[in-house]
C-alpha cells in the first residue's frame, strides 16, 4: 500500500479525550505503527471550551505524529498551508472528530483527500462527504436515499471508556465513604464549581466525619489554576455567595497535594489520568455537566449533576453559535445571561446518561443551589445504599456498547482502499 496521510480535525478537550484518543489507538492497531506508511496529523479548530492545553494533550498521544493548534486554523482553512508548512502525501483522508462539518468538506477538497465524518447528532453536506459514521440509526432516518450508502452506524465514541476498564476494577466495590468532586476544567465552570463543591463537602463532613473527598484533576488543568478558584482574593464569587474557600497544600507524609478548606477539611487532588481506578472506588460523584458525565456513566458510577445558576454570566460554555456569542468581547456577558436563561427554562436534560436514557436516571439539580440541601441529598444516598445500587444498575443498562472507535477506523481503512 502506498504511503497515506490521515488528517484528524478536532477542537475541544472533551473531543480530544473521548473521541480522538480511542480512534487514533484503533487506527494504529488496525493499520500499523510504520510512520513511513501511515502518518497521523491533528489540526485543531477554535472551540469555546478550549483550555489552551489542547496541543499538549494531542501531542501526549503516541499514535499522533503532528499537531497544529487552533490559532493557526483559519490560515490553514483558507490557504491549505500549516504554520510549519507540513508536506502532504498524494494519498490521504480527512477524519472529522469535532468542530464544524463544513471544515472537512473544504480541507478535503483542497488536499484532494477523501473524507469521513463522525456524526453524533446530525449529518450535513451529504453530497460532499464520502462516508459518515453515525452514533445512532435515527440520524440516518431523514437522509435522502441516494446518500444512504455513505452511512454506517458505529455507535457512541463516548462509550469507549467502558472498554478501558480492567475487569478487576469493573467488578470491584466502592470505598465505604469516598466521594468524587468533579468541578470541570474551564473557568466558566470552575468559578462556581470549586467553591460550591467544597462547601457541600464541608457540610457532608460535618455530619459524616469519616467521609473522604477527592478531585480527579482534569489533564487540561494545573493545580495552581485549580487552587485559584478556591481563593477568595482571586474568585469574588466565594465572598459573594458565601461558599467555601481553600488553600493548596502539599503533604510530605502522603506525597500528595490537597485543597484544605477554611474548616480544615482536606480534599485530595488526584492528577493521574484517566482516573478510572480512583473513580471506581467512589460511592458517589458530584459533577458539573460535560463529557465527565459520559465517563462516569460508562463506568456506572452514581452521580449528582449540579448546574448552579447564581451567576448566569459565568456559564459561557455552550457549543456552537451560543458559545461564540456568549464569549464576544464587550457584549458577551449580556448574550451569556440571555442564552443561559433561555436554555435553562427549556427543561432539557444535560447529563449524558440521561440523554442516552431520555429520562432522568441521575439527579440533575438546576437553579439557586444551596450546599446544605445538596449535602442532605448526598447523606440520604449514603444512608440508603440500595438507591445507589439502583442508579448503578440503570447506568449499566443505558451505557453504549464499546466498539465505535474500531468501526470508525474500519471505515477509514475502506476509504483508503477506495
């Protein structure tokens, strides 16, 4: 087979960790490690969820050979030239794993490469894309018959996490009183999420002193940045809302970092990613919305999803046009408040397991959240383990079957053969 370039288009940290990572692993597994034959490049496009560490994440995947950040994307889209003036092989394929579906159309035509799109909710540009790997059969139902041959149901890439869980972890029992706190990785979520979760932890600990708390720190987030959102001098929401503050401390005896709250409660910071082993030991997790709910759901870990609305302006993490409007200089604040008010009044489901089930199987708490009332809910779950067992069973039933990355990689192989 002649040498082939595989170009992956992606954007945010969630897509890189839950879509790109399993796909590049499967591409190497199916197509080999010989870089003279198969070269994998990643080009990132701008994303409202970006943390600035996306290039670092992509470069940490050994299967990937070249990475270009989002700052150079528009020049690449218009001119076809990367910042480092990459060379391109005659034979290649463009894979869409995040961004706008028009991007593979333009870039595929410019490079003369075939195109494969992973479509999670909808599929566009049917006449210009060569193949679609879709999450669910419903996406295909409205497709014109003349394009039906381009579509294959591959499944949910976010469910791939379940395939990575060792059997001994999957069958293990959670630690008696360990609770995971997942405040997110983006400033829009951390500004409320960190002090709120710490305040809830203090309330729980006051009632159940044996309870331990841990934050699995997102790989896109450094400890100093995380700690900043627990500092009342740097996060004005703490004093404004009366939620908890904390300091970053290193304990020599544990060789671990902790956030120590004003009441002296230690919250351990876990920096190994992915944190599946740790999360599997949690009785329950308190989490914000996002890809983390898909990972917890795939791991069948009970959770309570928190969407505080005390500071609507801080919630600027929506996808697509709403996210772009909410982050515009000057007028973004007004757009953010309006968009959040409209979206939150729609009564939609936000957590991925609930979206999969089309029903609320894990609690979603939206509104002017108060730490004391959430702590009471957590204590009730801890005192009634049968409720947690029921939630865990429902999560196992709704999580998707692993194999989407394998099927998508097979589509790529077929298109290369074509």
